[in-house]
C-alpha cells in the first residue's frame, strides 16, 4: 500500500522548481496526431493548481467533472511541469498499469526522492522493484493469519476502546493513526508500543508525514527539511535495530519482518531500511485513513452500522468468554469486507498515480506521445455512473454483485499491485468488531474527507462516543 499512499501525497508545489527546466515548446505537439482533446492551460504551470485543488474525496471534484464533460473521459493537459494524458477510463487505466516497464514507467517529481530515498519501492523499477516487492509479499502472505499478529491487533484494539471509556468526545483520525503505527512498529520491528523507542519512531513519522504536504525547498527549519531529517533519523533507528539483531545468537527467532529478511540476507542494509520504511508508511497512513473513512460513512449510514453490528454479534455469540478472534472468524466477516471495499470506492484514499510513456502508444483510438506524463485517475473509475448505480451513495450491498470487484482499482494494478491489502483488511476488521460492539458513535462536527489529493480530515474527525458494551 506504500506506493498508493505516496502517489496520493504529491502536492501542487512539488512541481514548482521543475517548471524552470521545462521547455514551453514541449507542449506544442503536431496537430495532425490523434491526441485526445483538452486544454494545456497556462505556460509552465499548465492546469496543475486546478487539478490538485482540494475537494471532497467522495467526489471527482470540479476539475475532472468539467474536463470529462468537455473533452471526454480521456483528455490532454499540462500537469506537474509536463504535457500529460489524464485517464478516467477503466480499460485505459488497466492497460497503463499492466504495461509497467514496457510501455509506461513510474514517474515522480524529483523533490519526493529527497524524502523517500532513491531505493524506495515507490521509486525503483525493473528487477530491483520486483525483488523488493516479492520479499514484502512473502512476509505479508505468511504473517497475516498468524495468531501472534491477530492477537496483538485485537488486544491493541481493545486497549484503545478502554482508553475512550471516560471520554465523551474523541478525535478519531489522530487516535487511529497512533493505533496503526503501533501495529506496524510491533509487526515489523518487534518494538512494544510502550517502549520509548516506539514513541521516538512515532514522533519522527509525524514529522516525516508533514514534509509530504510542504513546499519542497530545503531550508533549515522548514517542514520539508525537517522531513528529510526525520527520514534520516528513522533510517538510523532501523539500522541500529539491524545491528542489534545481528549480534543476537538466537537465530532471529522473534519472527518480525526484519528477522525474516536478515535470516535470508538477500538485501543490502540500505535496501532493508528502505523497504521497512515503505511498508511502515503504507501500513500506517493508508490503513488509518481507510478506517477513518469507514467511520465517517458509518456516521451517515445507520442502517449499515446496524448490519455490521448484527454480523459481529453473531461472531461473538460463537466465542467462549474471553476467547480471542482467529482467522476463521475473519473469514466470516463478509459484510465487513463489503463495507471496507465500499469505503475505498467512495472515499478514494488515492486519487491518481503517476506514470510516463516510454514510447509512442496508441490504444482504442487514443494517441499518447513518448515522454508525456500519464495520470490514471482512480476516482474517475470509482465514481463513474456508467459503472456504478448512484456512485456517490455509500452502499455496501452493491458488492453482493461479484462483478463489482472488476469495476474498481483501489489497490492499483499490474506489477505494482498493492502487496498488503489482506493485512490491512484483517487489522481493520478486528478493530471494527470491537468498535461496533462496544460504542455508539455520532459525528461531532461538519467534518468530511478532503482530497489534497491525499485524504485529510481538517478537524481530525471528532466523534461523540457512548460506551454500550462491557470492557
């Protein structure tokens, strides 16, 4: 999920410096070529500011709405310092994602490299990306259903519910971010949530995240400069943990992500550090955002909340007093799974991703020139009325139709398909189990998810909470 998160964290000002090196002539394409219709906008900056203007994440926003009406679901523009093709067409988007490193390649503003590092899964391509991704997939596949992971997630969920007992109001988005980061720190590094090192990592990550939403100029004291330093601090922390593990004589038996990698020793230290931070970032921010979206939509859909509660009450009745949830219980959470998918479709944790055409491409009558930026827009697919009835309505029952799974792309596609969705869904499902059984929720303020293009709640999603269970 790390790749999807980083794609969504690109801000308008990230392309500012790049404009100085872009030739205005680069957008003057031959008029005889069958390019999609569109508007190249202003010199240098093109239409980027309008494209990235914040809007509700459960809408396509005024820019896409206007351009799709004017030019169709595929159109040309000038974005992020480059001539670009924007696609809200499902088939074209899948074609782009499935032809990674053949016809198209991942493409990021240079400033993002300063925060992620040059070995990030988000940036690397080809065989190196394949090798790093395979390691992440292997660990996630084998660990997602282990009792140790499941029990830790459940106990941490219960702990958070207990912490709310004497509160009438909570700031859910802030709390849930701390929850998901604690899960990642434990699962990847075997660090207990109450350890001082866990607090340091949390503080560094909060600084790190603020850098993604800042002007990318390295001046001491700025959010961007602080984020680069926070990334260096996180890297140093992981390296120290690696050194400590290498001195152990227990054969790396604790079973966290680092133990698995070190036991095989197929990666260099800098590659290990990078992949750990990528997975931690994706598992922390993306999972927290999705949980916040679910709670937001549930606050507006009491019928869905009640259906969820029925499903989880049935699961609880099958358990002995004090018995923890297991993988078989997770597999019984069918409606919960539909709620998760519908929140991804409606809420759009990621609005779009960045690609670049490696060569001239023709597809279904569209011409994409070599070197042009290509932006597959997921929001355009998820809220397409030709694919989904009443697309802005939060309706988990629509997922009773199995064909729905072929009409969305919340985890991307092709070789960069998100490696960790099942891990995140288990974590979310266990948290929801205890949430709906123990609390009645009410949205406190007129807060809603905004696409920046990453998803944010300006007020932190304040909730009134009323304890109804026994904790």
